[in-house]
C-alpha cells in the first residue's frame, strides 16, 4: 500500500511528509518536485507569504545515491517564515476557518488549530505529488491541471495534447487554458482585493495514459473514484468534487450521459486495448475502475476565509461581538489550488498503480505491467 502523512505548522520550522510503500529503484529528480513547489507559490492574487518563502524539497530518508530504497521516504520543506513561538493566540475566530470548531474540539486556543489547518500544509502534499508523478512517468502516465473558473468567470477547457495544454497553462497568470483572458480575471482579483474580499473558483485535473482496470468494483472503500473524492475533498477550502460530467449527469437522460464503446484494432496494444469512446462523460472511471479513457476530476474551491474586511465574530474570552481576526492571506489562491489538486490526484493514481502492479520495485512493476498488457490484449 502506497500512502503518506504530513506534519508541521504554518509558522513552524518545517513541513514534512512521510511516504510509505514507495517502490525501490526510482531515480528521483528533485528539480521536478521543486518546479511544482514554485508553481504552487505562483498565480495571480497571492499574498505576502509567497515573497518570503522559497520552497524546495530535501529528502531525509529513503534515498541512496538519488534512488528510492523501498523504505519510508521523509520529505522536508523548510519554512523561512518560522516564528510560531513569537505569535499570540487569536481570540476572534474567522467564519469559514477551523478556528472555532477546532478550538472547542481541543479545549484550547485558536492558534493551535489554525497553524495546522492552514493551507501552508499543502506544500508538503505538492512535494509528495511531485514524487508520485515521477513514478507515473515511468509507465507513460501524464498529469495536468488548470483553472476552469475563477470568481464566477467561466473559462472552460480546450482541446489538445496534455503537453500542449500544460504549456498553454504555464503562459497564463492564473493557470488557465485561456491566457488571452487573463486581464479580465486579474482586473477582477484587483477589484475584489481592494474591497477586502476574496475569490474562489473551479480547477480541473486530467490524467492520460491510464490502463483499464486500476481501482476495483469489489469493495466500497477501494473504489478509485471514492479514493479520489476523499483526496481532493481533504484539500483546504474544497467544497465540491466531480468526475467527468459530474453533477450535469443528474440533469440529462441516460442516452446523453453514457459513453458508447467502440473497438479499433490498431489501438489494441495501447493502454485502452483498442476500446475507444466518442465521448468521456464518465471521466475515465466506471464502477470504481479506470476504463482506458483520460481521468477527469474537478474541484470547487470556496473563497479564502481570511478577509481584510472581516465578517462578524465573537471574542472567545468575553463572548462579546467583534470583527473576526485577520491573518496575512491571499485574495485568491485558485491557481495554487490547481497545483495542489493535481498533486493529490497524481498520488492517488500512483497508489492505485502500486496496488495493481505491486510496489516492491520499479523493475517488478514494469514486468507486471507488460504481462498484464499481454494477457488483456490476448483476450
């Protein structure tokens, strides 16, 4: 089983991730991980914290001469803005944040909760995702993510290969596939920021090159769509997840939703074994398993809950009405969210890959991958 945990506070010394079950024999390129960490810090509308931090990853265990050992991997991202011991507690909880429920749950202060609940923790998850995508690349599986909606402005998708779409995304200030509309969205972010408010949006992640049969129908907690939904919903500020056509499927007839199955002999040796679809409304998943089509996952991110023009709150000591506290924050982090969602999807797919093809070593996984392809194609 491939899994991970993270640890660390927003203003603590560092963020760490412990990855268990990663196969031996993968030569790790830290530049790939650092590039994803830089993307997470980017995007229009970010706050002052991103001018302080310069996130890079270091490995404290699990590598020898740059290659994975098959033992637990410890990844670390240093916090330059480490000042936790100097910070005071927060007495006025912010609506929409973990402040109030967390303080009550732990019978303590808000600071103890907000430091861990902060989206700063996602730097560790992006580092883990950068590692996972290198495992996927060995098997020709590619991942890409972008912004499809921001602050109510619908930007949508575009046709093209995943490498071309990533290149287009990287030319956009907000990480969308429509850089020609950047000015429209950045102007909106500027206006909302001046009003002391924040913006949310929708991001999409696409995974290509997946074989048929990752995941399972056999048990509810092992279905890949369920695991993806959990991984994505567990990202801070995410309030909705959909796969493929998602909620729109509830509004249409079955004949408009389900993807017809065709067979193309020339594609028999590919990951889809020749079974092709004219549409991909299912988003690459049927009954908890990949079906050979691209995996498509979307997530809705609410506006950040820390507002410069704060909402009403209550002082936890006096119980008197006061404005909510303000902690330095972003106006909009939807661009960064697309990187985070891309990372957690990449890891979840990598875990399904290990589950299907074994996780002791890359060499053994490759042999099983080839055997599976031969057996499935010969049916």
